[in-house]
């Protein structure tokens, strides 16, 4: 299949240093610091990028599975909330909450929920994060 690349650079110590992360395609480059990762400072962080990757992967997988089931979505919109917490004294991604809404004509809510769960289990990012507790809230628009 394909190989994707991203780069990161860090300069200085953990608390006073700073860095940049860049997608190999050049579509995104952002600064990050201790404060942007572990507190509420300006910039991005690895967990935010994991969230974007997970939301994007899930949305594509869900749209594909809905289409394959004969229910082409008008829209699937997903938010991923990545929880970084101390586990055994170490910063750990402990949980990811996927929250999705779909505008899918002609599908029952039961079928929508069933396919959403299959997409959660089957998207490549979910599978890569198999050790993380991943929850899903799925809303069918208009249902």
C-alpha cells in the first residue's frame, strides 16, 4: 500500500524547549511546546494530531462502509477527543472519544449504529491504537 512520513524537531530541554512538527506532504507544519502539550499553551501537540488522524480515518471508513451497504452519506462529521493522563506515573493516551454525526438518507438508526461500530473497529488508526479505550457516540441526523 503506501508509506506516509512526518517529521518533528525539538530544541532544548523538556520544559523550556520548543519544536515543530511537519507533515511530509507539506500540508501542515505547527509549533509545539511543553505548555501546548501538557498545559494550555499556544501551539499543537502529538495528541491533537493523533485525534485529527483518527477522526479523518474513521470518517472515511464509515463513509465507505455506509456506501458499500447501499447508503451513500451526504456527510459524516467526526470529532476525536484524545485524553492524555498519567498512568503508573507516566503520560499516557488513556482514552479516545469519537463523536460522529452522519447525514445518511434512507438508513435506520439501528443500521447506522451497527456500521458505525464496524468502522470504529476497522479503521486503520483504531487498529493501530488497539491498546487505547476507544468510545463512540454516533448520531444520525434527522433520526
